[in-house]
C-alpha cells in the first residue's frame, strides 16, 4: 500500500521503488507535514499496519529533536520516520540509546557509501556531524498506546543549503550539497539509508558485539574533553568511546564514569 498524499517532490514511482528495493512494507508520503515522528506515533496505533512502515515528507515544518529541541528543515532535506516492531530490533527492557546509535551508524555508512571520503562523525547519542557541523539527527520514540512498536525518526540535510537557514542554525549546521557542491537524488539516498538501517537493526537484534566497536570508530568524541549534563549530574573528562550498552565512557578525575544519557558539550571548542 502506498499512502501517497501528493506527487510533489517524491513521485509515485519513487514510492514504488522504495517498497521494492527496501524492507519497508508501507509508505505514507506527504507534501509537507509538521513532524514525521508525530504522524508515525499515531500511525503505529493501527493494529493492522504492515511493518516496517515509512512516513516520508518533502517538507517538515516543525520537526522535533531530543527534549525541547527543534529541527530546522527546508525543501531538499531528507526527513522520514520508521515504525518497526519493538521486539524485532531491541529487547523490551533495553534503553533507546543503542537504537539511536545504531541508526546513526547506518545513516553514516550510507552517506559514506554515496560519497566516499566524507568526514563524518557520530556525536553521542543521536547526532551526525560533518567537519564539526551538524548534518543530521535521530529521534527514537515509543507510541504510548502501542508499546510493542517503536518509531525511529531521521533527519538529514541533503540538498537544502544552509545558506537559506536562520543565522543561528547556519553557524552550527551543514548539508551534503554545501559540503560536496553536488545535488543528490533523494530517492537514491533514502534507499541506501533504509538498506543500511535494516542491516544494522538486524545486528542490534542479535546483540552483535561488533556494534560497540563500530560506534566508537564513528564516535567524534573519542579522545576529546567533554562535559555531559544529565539533570543535576555533571560529568567532565576525556571520552573513551561507547560501550556495548550504548553508554558514553568518560575518564574523569575521580575515575571512569559511564553516562547513559545527557547533553554533551565538547570542551575547548567543537
């Protein structure tokens, strides 16, 4: 089933290709929408929904990040959310940092495959950076009335030049077109991302121990001085990578610490 709201942007044949060439079973396409994650959370409550389901938009107008953060977007960005069976990708008792890291790893691998040599890093727990500027983010949420399913939102700046962004955003972010000078076929980019996400979520479900090593390879914080704020708890020290649970490992003046959540600031500049 293709739930195509409009042919603007992604065309009907693109939606057919996405279903044919990836693991998604249902595609819902919008010309514009406030938030793909908000829509996916609602869609996830449909008992007969074919999974994995994809909510895709040409323009997201009120994208959400972690906490109260908002995600700026413009036409040419790639913004989508997946609804997947929770038990197929992560044990019910596990936290969502591992899924966020795994999805970020998959998206990063897809981008590097499309553009070899891309200097891409994963900022724990859910952001992607190129040349010290944010290029994408991941948002994992559980539908309150469908706890057996999970929504994975992805936003990546692809063909949306940050020259059009508000100044505070342009100072901190970038896009593929700004970095490479090359406009990408969004359908090709999306198909590659979905293929990598499918592979990596399968690895997560089988508790592949290699994931932690690969998170650390991609981790842009390793070896850097960081400050991790989690409520009243502040952890300052040298990042030593990411362990198998998805926790950030920080070597502090009081010994090694594991950070399971929090907001990271790189000390001495980004």
